[in-house]
């Protein structure tokens, strides 16, 4: 970041002397006002619940222009990456800052592939969970549990440990997600197979069984790989900020990523894909197309508590570029699988059509987000609804770990410690009740 010629001046109406605040510019996007000395000089805090106007760090990984509907990973537009790269290219890019050449890609693939197995003991760890446990509950536990199995790579001051942990997390996440699925349906775990692609291997671990051969369907493989690419990183969203805050205490990477998984689970964040599909299924069960108008009236009624899941975004005030790519993938996958008439896809298209014309949504700049179509694609390729958010977590792991690593390498990094506006009782003497 560089110091801007502009300076901000904070003045007070009560006679407190005004204060000059430095302004910094990034490479693109809004400038920031540096308020780090504010409390020291004035005894005041800033108040910004939900971080509506607060940049909590500097980062060079992902850039979003919410008004334009633009998303860049390391400067490359998502639209170009989605059609020219596979998920391993994207992981390399996000972790290392640029796309790999042929040799670098081979080496990276090899590193990830060699770490896909999990410690056999983790199979016993799984047995403590109920069979009907939600996969995100299982995943939160398993990812946190990795630190108990791989404590040879938890020294956060050692760059080699940090690298191995990053590779381990990216490599083992598909194995853990597939294990969580197999456990709930009572099937044996399928070990990873090194001659398959990252995504092909995941599909095999999910859907193969020991009794017959499994052949990866390239259409399904490509669609899932696209889902992984579109979810790989997204700037300082809630789960990434959670990973940073958790990691800022110096905890190990597995613990920090487990915190990210837990945060992602919520329906306002990664849990929206599951909630969105449940919403579509409910509309369908209650009368389908004929009930779309009625449902939209409920969404617009603030007292109903009903939201159009998969719509709206804190940053995008235009079409989420990931949603556009996801809609296109959805069309391609449904056509390739002979599911062109999928009723839920038709419902989703109709909801979108109404929303894009309705003043309620137009005035609030509410557009489809990445979760609106991803559930339909995942359902079409056989992934159960309860596993959608776990797929998101799998894909976002690279972003989380890259952001965590970036934070640890930042000389300005400090433990995260927000302050508050206290509104409770002032000091009072103890009285027995
Ligand atoms: N349906 C109906 N109204 C909505 C919706 C929606 N999906 N989203 C926002 N609004 C309204 C909201 O009621 C408010 O109206 P008003 O100004 O009259 O009070 C206005 O739009 C602004 O909403 P907000 O909740 O203050 O905005 P936010 O930036 O705090 O929340 C959001 C962003 C994503 C949590 C929210 O849009 C939402 O709950 N969407 C549905 C859940 C969803 O799809 N989440 C996935 C987000 S993208 C992927 C990810 O991050 O994991």
C-alpha cells in the first residue's frame, strides 16, 4: 500500500483538537483511512458492526468490485480462469501469486496427490459421530482433529511447516468430505487413487464402492471442478475473516481452518446453497411454478422472516460473476445429463426473472449469488443436499490457507482484538439476592 497525498481530518464539535489521519491507496479499489492511532490520540474507538466500512487487513490475493460485478484472483478475471484452468491451477495461483508453468503444475499436482490419504486412525475418530450427524458438524471436528494427527507441521514460524500444512489441508479435504458422506450412508471408505485428477479422485471417493469399477464421468468432473474454482477464494468474507482472527492468536493452521469451516456453515454464508435447494424443493412440493408469485410476496413481507436464499450479497451490488458462470454450468450439466427439464432449475430461473424485474429487489440491488445455482448443479451430479456446504468448504480451503499464510507473513500483523461500545451496568456493589 502507498501513502496517498490526500489526508483525512477528523474534527470534533466539543473542542477536542482535530486529528489528521493518513490515507493509503491499494493497487485498485477504495482508499483506506488509517485510524490505528485514533484511540491513542483521542480515547475514541470507531463503531462498525458487521465491518460495513472497515478494511481489516491488506491482501493481494482476491479483488472484488461489487458495483461492476468483477472478481479477480491474483489479478486474473474469474471468467477467464473458469474456462482456461483446472482447480489445481487455481490452488497454485492463489497460494503462489501466479499461474504455474508445466513443470510447476506437475510438481504441485504431485505434492497434493501424495498427501490425499489421511491417518488411518481418523477412521476410528469418525466412529464417535452419530450416523445422522450433519456433514458440516463432522467436518468441523475432523479438520480440527487433523492437528492431533499432523503435529509435525504445526510450527507456524517455520515456512516449511506452513507449506506442508497448506498442501495437507488442500489434499485431505476431499478425503474427509467423502468419508463424512460414506459414513452417513454406511458404506466403506474409498481410498484415494493417485492416477486420477483432484476432482476425479473426489468423485471416486464419493461414489465408488469396493464391489465394482467406477469410471469418472468427464462432464461431471468438469462441472465439479468449475464449482471448486468459483468457490476458491472471496476476499475477507466471514469465514476467511474467522480464519484470520483465529489464526492471529498463533494457533495451528488446522485449528484456524476448522474455525473457518464452522463459520461457513451458517445459512447467511456457505450454508446458503443447502438452504437454497431446500427452499426450491419446498416451493416445488407446495405447487411449483403456480406458487412462485405467492412465495415472492412472502419474501417481500419483512414480517414473514422469509428470504430468497441464494440472493443478495454484502459486496456485490450487481450480478455476482460466479452466479453467471454457475448458471451456465447448470445449463451445460443438465443438458449433458439429459435433465433439461429439471423442475427446480425452471423454478430458479423463474424466481430470478421475477426478482430482476421487481422493485423490491432492484432498489436493494439484490442479484443471484454463487449459491443460487450451485445446489442445482450439485444435485444433478448426485451430491446430497446436506453435503453442499462441505463441498464449498473443500473448495474454500485453499483461500483460507493462503489468507492465513499471507497474514502470518505480514510484518504489520497483530492478534485481532476488536473493542466495543459498552452498554451494560456501570460498576455496582455486590448485594446478596
Ligand atoms: N431476500 C430478501 N431480502 C433480502 C435478501 C434476500 N436474500 N438479502 C437482502 N435482503 C434485503 C434486506 O431485508 C434488507 O432490506 P432493508 O434495507 O429494507 O432492510 C436489504 O436487502 C439489505 O440486506 P442486509 O441483510 O442488510 O444485507 P447484508 O449485506 O447484511 O447481507 C446477505 C448480505 C448475503 C447475508 C443477505 O443478502 C442474505 O441473507 N442473503 C440470503 C443468504 C445467501 O444467499 N447467502 C449467500 C451469500 S454469497 C455466498 C457466501 O457468502 O457464502
